[in-house]
C-alpha cells in the first residue's frame, strides 16, 4: 500500500520507480518486516488484540482491536482520534505487535488504549486524501502568520486528522514560545481545531526525511526509532577529523552512524598501548600522533619534527618493547631501527603495446591522402600551360591543337579522324560573314555549294568547343 502523497490509485505508488517492491516497502517509512506472519497460533489461544498503526511520516500508535476484525499489514483503517476519527495504515499485527509493545512502550496499558472503529470505506479514504492535499498550503500560511507575529520558531510540518476536524502543527524552537495569538489567527484562517507540538531537531529530520551524505535515505526516517546521544569522543576513538561540517547530519547534530561501529573500535583499541606515553631515545623524545586500527600501526614523531613530516610507523609490539626499555632506564638509538620492513610485491607495469589508450589513434583513418603529394592538380597544370577551360569559357585562352581530349574516368581518348570543314564563328559573337556571290567564278574541280545540305550537316554536328574555335581562327 503506497502512501497517499505519491499514490496513483490501486495501492501502487506513482512516484516509486520500483512500484512498491523495493526493500523498504515502497514509500512507507519505518516499515517492519513481520517475520512471525507464517506462525500459527496454538489451539485455543486468541490472537493478540493490540495492533500498530502508522500515520503520516514516522508517527505511529498502538490501538486495541476490540471487534476482533481480521486485519493484514497495509489495510487502511479508521481509529479513534482526539477527538473525532483518524485514518491510518496497519503496520504490525499478531505476536509481533506484542514484541513491539514491550520494546517501544514498556508502560503501555491495553485497557486505556484507543480502539479500532473498522476498516475505512471509500468515503473515508477520499476525505483522507483531501486532508493530505490541504497540508502543503497550510504550512505556508502558518509560517507567514508566525513571521508576522515575530515568533522565534520554525514550523516544519502539519498533519490533518482523517476527518478534517483537527490540524497538528509541529515546530522546533530553542526556547519557550508564546503562541497563543498564533493559535487564534490560525483557527480563524483554517476553521479547524489547532494543536501545536514541539519536537527536537532529530525528530524533525525523521519526519521530513531526506538523503544523507552516504547517498542513502536517512536512518531516522526509515528504520531508526531511538535516538541515542552522540558525543565527539566517538569521533576521536575512530580517528576522525573533528570537522563539524562533516560530522553533522541534516538535523545539525552529530550523525547517529558514529555510534554504529564505536564498540568495535573500542574493543580493537584495547590491544594497543596507551598513546599518552612518550618514547625516549638517544635522538630525542617521540610523541604519539595517531593510531591506524586496521593496519595495526602507531605513528610517532620526534618533538619539533612533526611539522616537517617525520612520522614513523611502529607496530604495537615494538612500542611495548621500547616502553619496557625506557622503564629499565635504557634508550634505543633511533625509532627508525624498529620500523618493520614489509616487502611489497612489485606489480608489472601496464604497457600500452598496441596503442589502445591513445585518444587520436583513429584520426589517420579519416584523413584523405592526396595523390602525388604537393604536386598541382591537372586543372592547375592545364591553366599553367595556357589551355582553355570548358568551365570558364575564356575565348582568349591558348589551346594546343595537338592535345588529345580525355574521356570519362580521366583516361586519354582515342584520336578522332580530322575532317576538313570550314570554321564558323561562335553564335552571337562578332559580325556575321558576308554572303558569297553566286555570280563569282568558281574554282575548278569543286562542287557547287548546296545550302540545304550544309544546314543539315551543321545540325548533326556538335557545338564546337571554344578552345577549338580559337585554334581554327588563329
């Protein structure tokens, strides 16, 4: 059952990419795994009538199932509020709820607990979703009212009751705050019963949630329920730098995870000699700088040489040996004589034999090599010789009458048979030639010109190139 803030209907959270199948139970906070779900009750024993109900964020409560309604984890139920009715989700039932009561509420009295009314109907769920939709705008208006009254408080969260009869505002403050006028103003604006509840910085982070510096969700909003005090000595035992920016969490206090491995460090440090004793040598006295628990090393430095980086790593057994010598009145010559030399296996260096790590290893493939090196192209060579260019159409270009034209593909074409024909000027260039006089005497051995036949021959003949025409003119 997904939470109502990201639910898309049908019990499947819309904001969760795992669709409610992740290890933390989807969008639920402080989810509890019922490892006693498959256990059957002994014959004649009634099930435990106390259930654990989870409300918005990390708020939970124990309620009494007086009607013996069969419930499962994730059912939406209606319980008694204060006053009115409230809606929550069942988180623990059965014998596991008995263990939770002993652990979380040692002084819990079952007869004084609030009762379960029944399973929520669709009307109750619709009203519950409407109450959640009003909380975002209510928190902004409440903060505005608090700023106008100049109250030194931070309103972090608001929770409407399931029947929209009451709104609980959670705030943090360093001291006492007189919010009587604030309650009156909020009652006039929201038209519901107002309740103010002060919480600590850790509880605020647990309710709001977030992502820690480790990249995971905050422990206090997912599984951690008890907040133990964390001191700076926990960081000293673990050889951590006392930097408040790194040691503090989103709540502004020291991170709770500093206590997770503290017991292991305390047990490991017992095998080391105390670091408050100085090691006396002929070269001078050495003081303890730090201890590496994992490498089993204690780092010492001579007085006055710590700033120069003269740190000497010693095994704890060597330190005990030097301390026994100092107790007997003896001094070693130098601490470096007691440094254990560890042979380090030299790994073979990485060789880039094939040049696979070069970033420009593929550049030579895409470069086009020019044939002939820096020699000029055929077109440039023809221009230097003075041959006419078909693309330019320069009538003044010099042409070589003996030059053979090239065919397709750059190959030299076979020489064509030369025909004796009269050269004609190009079209639209220069004056037209004068017509021959028919009365003029004809040369011997020549045939009379047939103008029709010549016109047909001209139509079949291709247009001559400019280079050839210029050559004939010359």
